[in-house]
C-alpha cells in the first residue's frame, strides 16, 4: 500500500455526480460534487439526461484532481460506482442517447410487469436472475425504449444501438467508445442476466425482445475493464474497479464474510447481506443478487430495497419547504419527544421490499390539531428506519439468523437522530464508519486491489473510528411503534 499512489473513484448517484480521490490507505485526499436535474414527465415517471450525467461526472472528476494538483503519473486507477438499474440506450457510432435515461425509481412499466406475472413468468425470472418482476429493474425500461422510440427496435436489430447501465455509459464515454463493458453486480440488476451461469440469458432476451449484440461484455468487479481516452485526464488511465453502488458499499464496509450486512441510507435505502457462495432463495420479498468481489468465482447477497429513503428529506426541503437544509431535520426531530402518533409512509413511487407494491402511494396518518411541523419532520425521518426494519425482519426470516449489527453509510447516516432511532426500532447495533463515503471507497478498493495499490489485509484492519449506536427502547414501546407503522402501510396500499 502507498500513500503516494492515488485512485479516482467516480460515484455517479441518483441526484448527483461525485468524484473522490483516495490514497492507497483509503484516506480521502480530494472530492467534488455536482447535482443534476431530475425529470418527471408524468406521474410516477423519472428520467435523467445521460449527457448531463456524463458532463457533471467529467466536471467533478476534473475538479477533484485539480484541487489536489495531482500529477497524472500518480493516478494509478479509476473505480466507478453508480446508480443501478437505470437504463440508457445510445447510438454505437455517435454515442448520442436516443432517449433520456429511465431511472430505477421510474414506475412507467408497472403494468407490463403485472402482465409478465399474470403470464406466469415471475418464477422463471426469479430462478434465473434472483429478482422479483418489477419496474425497478432495467429489462422493461429497455423494452419500453425499444417499443416507444421511433425506429429503435429495428435499429437495435441492425446493431446500431447499445444498451447499458450508467457504469457502461460512463466507461464508453470516458474511453471514447473503446470500452463497452459492465460488471457482474450491475448486470445482475437488469433482469436479463443469469446469476448462476454468469451470462446474458437467451430466454429472457427473447421475452423482452433484446438483441444480444446490444449488450456489454460482463466482467468481475475488480480487474481491467479498459483505459480512458488520453484526452480525458491527460493520460490513458486504467479502469479497474466497477460495482453498482450498493454492492460497492457492501465491499467498502468490509462485509467480506457470509452473514455480514450493511444498509446505505441514500436516496433510497438498500440493505445487503453477504451470503457467500450460496444464492439464498428468499420467501419474504427480498431478492438474490451478485456481490462485488475480486475473483472470477461469484459471491452472492440477499438484498432489500427501499425506494424512498433520504429522498424524503429532499421532499421536506424542496417540495414541502419545511426546512432549508437537510441538517435542519435532525434539529427539528429532537425538539419533540416523539411524533405524537404521526406516521409518514413515503410511497411516492410505490413500495419496494418486502411489499413490492407499485401502486401504493404516499400516506400520512395520525394527524391531529396538536401536530406541529416538528412532529411531521420527525415522522418523516422515522419512516426511513421503519422501512429498513421491514427489510431486516424479512432477511432474518429468510436466513434464520438475527441481525444484531448493521453497518450504516450514505448521506442520511450522518443524522444522529436517525441512526439512534434505527438502533431502537431494529434492536440491533448500528455502526457508522468514520468515513461514510463507503460506496466510493468500495469502488476505490476494487480498483486498487487490481493494480496492487492496496491489499485485503490492510483493508480488513481499517475502521477504528466507527461510531456505534446501541438500542435504548424497551420492547413494549418498540412493538407499539411498529404496530402503528404497519397500520399506516396498510392504509397506503390500494
């Protein structure tokens, strides 16, 4: 390991593009961030401009390197982590997208997913991909673009169009079209990739009408994907680590062994448990997915996804205008002893695991004349923890083990009130690392391991500055709060 060698981690998230420069010890040396536009053309639809994704990611990478004054010879590798499931289709010759990126949150294909389930295909999809048939995943988004953009399907059949998740599109752009690839973790989120054979599945490609020639090469998360174009960073820099954001965070949290789990409190909330070389079948609304690793042999994970996590804080700030900054939510929440019976179910784009209800919508219950702004804000924050609890409960039933320790990361993990309430409502210790940038750190670790800048032994020894939140709520109160939450969830479902 070396403090004089640097890795650039590109963290392309749902609401912002970020770049962080790490040294070989996992220390942050420089970072930059830029938000970009969220597009909502219809109710339940969410889109991004792929060119804005690329331009903001390129700009923050340049800014982070410039702040450090980094000599290009000391930039050893690039790691990429990204919002998953978001689908982009672009022209092979020009790189021009033929439609906006359809974001993982988008529900436009919910009816198509209902039809697939009615046709009895849910079991086929699960057996091959580990995924529930849902609009969350990429396949129906890609199918929608091919069916609704004029001439797209014929062009795809002729080999003129390419499909990729955000990692693939960024590699394509940064390499000037030389790299067309993805990794196991991102491929496993498309609903087109067989997680047992580690290949695109011909039967699923037929079901969704996707030509195989549209699809990128799939590689392990750590290894050489290719090189950036020399004009991008002033040199040809190897891209050696790629993972979807949640699998990158699992790796960054050092959850290398079977049974270890983490939750990322980001725009959504994503709980993953490492299940080793076993693809555990879920009977409680979770999905089976591939975890990031350094070997050709795959590792698996159980995952539960909450669609609206930290995004509820953005809603309080930008739409409801109850706070000016995210930090103010914590200040408001601790001003009152409880939510006074108010529950916020932020099902703005349906409910994810373990409910998988695309038609549920946001609901507020328990409002009385005594309800104040502070009660409402506290209830919104508590909703994040309640949703994560539902996932941990499902995971415990699937694996037959009690979750006693939950590693936490993501932007909302900096909220001490939320972390303590998460510990109280789950009955588990919540451990927040000293560096909450574990998603980017995971990408950096994966990239660094491939080029020898860091090693697994030193990675395992890190984490001495973790903060631990321990449960303080008695069992009766905890049950009462959870009963109220589950009643509110039932009211949100149609």
